[in-house]
C-alpha cells in the first residue's frame, strides 16, 4: 500500500501479537524484503552452519501470487529493525503451516519475549483460517532445523510435539551424466503441452491431473497424508519461483494388461550456488502401489538426473522421511545422495477438525 508521499505503508494487523514494550508488529511491505532475506540467512547459518535464504523465494512468499493464502507479521524492535517474522499458510482443509523466525543475534531473554507474542498469534490466525473453512480446529505444522533449541523450546511450551524427522539430501550431477533408461514396460515422459498461436505452451490438464492423482494415491498409506485438491496443489507449486511445467514427469506402465500412470515426479529449479550454477530440486515423487517393484522410482530419478545434466546443472536435492515405509532414503543413498542437514516436523492439534484422509 502506498501513502500520499509515495512511501510504502504497511496494512494494519488484526489480531496484533503481544510483543515486549517498545516493540511493534505489522504486515511486511516490499521495503522489508532485504531484512527478511537477512533474517532467513542468519537462521540457516545459525542452525546448519551455512546456507542463505533465496531472495526470489522470500519475495514470492511475501508478495507473490500465493501470498493471499498467507497472513504474515514482522516484529520490529524499538530501533526500527525487523527482528522477527511469522507466517501462517492456509495449506489445505485441516492443515495450517506456520513458520517463525526470530533473529538469532537477539539474546535469549529478548528472543523468548518476542516468541511469546508471535507463537500464540500463529495459532489464533490458524484458527481463523479453519473457521473460514467451516472447521472447529486445525493441525498446526511447523518445520524447524534439528538442533534449533530455541525454537524447539518455544514450540514445546506451546503444546507442539515433534512428529517426524526429515533428511535433506543432495547429490552432485556430473557434466554429460547419462543414467540408464527404464526397464522394459516402463515409459517416462514429460507432461504434454498445447502449442498456442503466439508460440507459448500450456500443459495438458489431463496430464497434470494424472500427476496429482498418482501422488495422492501413492501417499495414502504414508505418515501425515492428507487430501489436497488439485487446484490447491497446482497453485501451491506454481508459487515457487523455481517452478517449471517441463519439470513434471509421468511414468506409464502396464498393469493387468492395461496401461496406467504408475508414477509421477515433480521437480523445480534451485537457485544458482556460489559458483553461479543452478540445481534441480525434487519436490515430489510417487509410485502407485499397483506399479511398485517395476523400477518406476529409479526410472523417474534417472530421468531427472539426466535432465539436470543436459541443462548444465551441478546438483539434485530432495527431502525424505527418515522413517519412510518404502525405505526411500536407502534408494537415494544407493544412487549417490547424502544427507546434508536434518529437519523436524512439530505439530499441534488445536481441537476437532474434519479428517481429510
């Protein structure tokens, strides 16, 4: 929002977090983006030893097409510096993703006081989202780095519990790398596209829906599975600055004499590293239970690696459940992935909500 003198004016917050004396809270503006990138980078460095926040991703979260599904607050200290950032994302019916960043440089007493105002605000807003969906409650879902003791302490005090551990893995990609193709009977292809008169393309809706359907059905028996509508799924992935339709893949197999979409993979572009080289990120991979044992997962992964090499990328990253029922982490290790850092899901159920699976 722009004021009379052209300066950015922040929208008022409702509700307002209860912060320490002299502190204030408001909706972030474009002018806050550098400070939010700095906060995100400081948090990664403090907990992982290295890493930086992607400016494009921060911009997309605050101002992008998906920002309407989020409510956000920044905490401003008495000197006018942004020292905290809280985000509530209405992910799907019965699931609300929350995120909290407090400047690691703040002394513990000050950081604790800021968190004491922002953590309840996250829940209040999450309940407002749930009410708008006609639900009496929701599941609040926070992701934090393993070893982030301050955030663990804040969430634990608010009734959250650690429910899952995730391995964040990486694999180098060599120039010219050409992994083996799929087994006989398995065909991997990109989702189809329509050529438009102006030379642009649009993905074939039937293929996108097939990807969504395969992923939904593949994860029905996995921890934390919940139903997400196709529009929510597609919109959420499109919010990522690294999203590309030509990074969506389908694996076709023959089951009981009939062809079916037996697997799907969605990936995106990782920002350039210190050497200026982009990477590929594996967002989702799923194999339908009726197609398991046919080498579909390896075929999809080999396709993604080959595609990354052809594009001149130097790495492929992913996140996997440390307790995956399909032992996916073992497959990734056998193909060259190694764990770089570990994250945890911390969750709190605010009350009754409609089961989504």
